């Protein structure tokens, strides 16, 4: 059917067009809870949710139950939401059981019940498997990731909900340090809000003091290595990030964000100091100063070529299932190539 971002899910639901099946793909608990809540609020009145919302495990027996329930009229509600959790379990079943589920799901999606929304949740799905191909064709796919800019805005919104402000540069540093993962950002915002409650404002100094990841293997360092063609250092740094569990698709998104910041910084005079650049770039003064310094060392054509390479990598990671380590190492080689400007 289509693929939308978590940010655009609300507008898609508000369009009024029927959505027989929605697939949430990803492991971010905060975004998963947020999207699930938005879907339920859009489809089922509050007073009817006790009997018009069901959560079912995605094993063989669970799929049988879910596909039976979506075709049964809900009681005292115009629509119902049937949630299948851990849908990736299908990929681990025997061939016969897996084929039976996919066949039944194919038959249902060919003529879905107008009174039901089938919500399928999976931490990951193999793009080569029949289940993914079926859902990509017939369902609305929602990746549980958000862009760097949206993550910064979300951090500010989280702080506001706790009755405190957060400086733009602090929100940017926090989001980047936590690889733009909403669940981790939410957890750290809670601590920062309690720490800075009396002042009523979270600063970059607060983030640096309380968030351990704020100065550990940041993507900013990797982006600098790539832009300045330090291939050996960048490959070693990439190895550390992957060993620490960083997901390649998020790493690519974060690198693209940093490359855009370098392009913005290159548009400022070389003599701009960190404090002057901080507001315009939405960064801490120290990071803004580093951005100005490093951006003017790199030809603009190389930065733009890097953005093209990162956009291509993002598309490939989301549409195929490559060997992630080999893929990322090839990307590093491409970004540090001396012919990058000709891309």
C-alpha cells in the first residue's frame, strides 16, 4: 500500500481513507507506544476500548485467533483494532505453518473487514520473505524511527510536558548523543528535568554532566573523519559504534544530519565564533565552533556528494537486507574516496 514515517502517521489516519492493516516496524518502545495509542484513539471511542481492542501474540495460534477476530463484528463499537505482537515469529515457523498463515492473511487482505484495523507489530522483518512482501503491497508500513530534526523537536516537547524548557542546542546534543532514539531521549529527559527543575531550563552543560553518551563516540566525530577523508580512523570508529549496538539505518540518518549541518556551517563566515554560530546551527557553542572550523576545510562539492551517498545508503538499507557491516564499510570507503566530488 504505502510507507509513512511515524511523524506522518497521524495525518494519514486523519485523511479519512480506510486503512485495513498497519505495520509498525522497529524496536523503539516510545515510538511504538505513541503510534499504537494514536491508531487506537483514531479508530475506537474511549468507552469502547475495553472490548474493541485486543492484543494477540504473533505465533501460529495467535494468527489464527487474530484473523478470526478481525472478521467478527465488534460489540458496541463502530470499529475495532486487533493487535498482533511480535509478528516476526512467523519467519521462524516451519514451512507448512508459515505458508498457511501467509495464505490466510493474503485472503483476508484481498477483502478486509471495513469494521476492523489489523495492527501488526514487528521489531524487524526480512525484506526477502513473503510476509514482508505481502505487507509492503497491501498494508501501511510505519518505520519506528524519526529524523534527526524531528528527534530534536520531540526532545523539546518531552521537556515541555514535564514543565521545563530545554535549550535548542541542549536538545540537539541530547538527541544526537542518543542516536535520535525517542525511547532513550525520553528516559534521559526525565532525569534532566528533575536535575534542572529549580532553574526551569535544561542547558548543554546539564546534558554533558548527566548523560554519559554525550561525549562518547558521537556521530559528529565520525562525520568529521569522513569529511576530512580519514578512512582508517573512520573504519575503526565505525567498528566501535557497531560493537556498541548502533543500528546502521539510524547511524546513516544521523550522519546525513551532520553533513547538512556542515553544509550550513560552510555558509557562515570562517571567522564566526562558536557562540555566534550556535543559535543559527542549533548546536552547543563548542560543537558549532568545530562545525565552522571543519566545514571550511572541506570542499562543498564533497559535502554534497556525501549527502547523495548517504541518501542512497538510507534507501538501500530500508529496501533490502544487506550484510550491514560490509555495507557500512563500503559506505565509509565511498564517503572517504578522493573521487567523491564527482559523484
